C-alpha cells in the first residue's frame, strides 16, 4: 500500500513538472519546446477558435497566423489552482491560468481555465495529448453563489 502511494505521488510530481515545463515554454514563447510537450496528433479546443485544432502541425499554423495577423505575443503566464488526476498511464491536469498578452490593439490579461490530458510515453515522459481552454468566468455569478444552469 505504501509503495503504491509513493508511486502515485512520484507520478503526480512528474505530471506537475511536465505541466510546469509546458506552461513555462508557452510563457517564454519557446514554441519548439512548447509544441514538443505534445504528441504530434494532439488535439486542442480553445474558446477563441471556431473549430477543434487537429494536430500540433495544425496548431503551429494557427499560432503563426495569430502572430502574423494580430502581432500576438505572450508576455507572462501564471498557473494556479492546480490538480492532477492519475488514471494509470494517463493524467488529467486542470488549473486556472492568467496570461498577459500583446496584440496590435494593445495588451491585456486573459483569465482562463485549462485542462491538459497527459499520457506517459514509452520512455517515461508525460506528453500532452489534448488541451482544452475555456474562459474562467463563462457566466455572471448567481447572486446566491449557486452554479448557473446551462440552457
């Protein structure tokens, strides 16, 4: 039992390290490092795009278009409220992320929630297979503090 708990704690630390590396590469615009944190056929769902992005190559093209069309740049990125759920060789990482960005129209801070699904590769590294990003506050808060119904 103790060995199993130690194994899970070690795996959780590994996933958090992989997530930290991914966030740091994104924040520092080290795009090759960022994209190498994903398997080639990873998928991406962003509230800022009109479709699912089907691969790292597809995301590279989208990101290049943001830079060319809008002069999009990440200035800083902060991760908080982090959680790892382990499911054998798969892990679900969720967090709240604040990203300072600049575009042709100025600078601003994005407040979002993100889920990254990791899979342990044959060499032991945890690589991302899916990323989902949504606004941190999608609906105005309910006066009583209760979740708002969908629909």
